[in-house]
């Protein structure tokens, strides 16, 4: 099998959809502590009382799970550069994927399972996810505008 040089249209669509949903979930998280308290007090379960935050988070989680499966089946381009650059790219993506899985899983356990002690860690890791995602975006922009190495183009134009 030849080395993968880009991403498929499916991978690109999932990447941008997940990015949008993570941002949407983040900007709609205000008031979730009060909403959770009311939910627990009323004994509400299931989708009843869902908020934009929980809807965006749930959609993101579903697409993230699909994205992981697609990535495992279709692979990703091998990072190039010095050993330090390759290690940074590899570990940066691992941390990003770990947070993308943990944050909505903890949020779902908090909201649907009424596991209130997970609420604060969910919020803290959600902020960490945003910081790591911002770093990811800045590095992609640096590759595109400073290094001009085509890295960002791989996530904009499908591999043929």
C-alpha cells in the first residue's frame, strides 16, 4: 500500500463538522450547572429538557466516534519533519482525540446519568480541548502561511 498523502472527502467533512460542533457546544455551555441542578431535582431523564449545549455535544460525540472508526480504517498522512516535529504532531493529535472523546463522554454521564461530580472536570477538560484545538489550528495556519508545505491543504482538498 502506498503512503497516504491526504484525506478523503469523508474525513474532511467529519473534521470540519466536528470542529463546528465542538465550537457550538463550547459557546452554548453557559448556565449548564443550573440546568443540571434543575434536571436532577426534577428527576428528568432522556432527551427531555435537552439544551443546545447537550444537542451539539451529543452530535459531536457521535461524529467523533464515526471519525475515529473512519481514521482507523482509512488512515492518515504520515507526519514529516524532524523527529521532534513528528513527535509533536503525533502526540498533539493523540491529546486532541483523547479530549474529543473524554469531554462529551463525561458530559453525557453528567447530564444523562445525573453524575454531578463529573460536571466540573467536564468543564475544565472542555476548556483544555478548546486550548488544544486552538493550538492545532494555529499550527495548521503556520504550516500554510509560514512553511507553505501544503499541510492545511490536506484538510481542504480531498486526496484523489
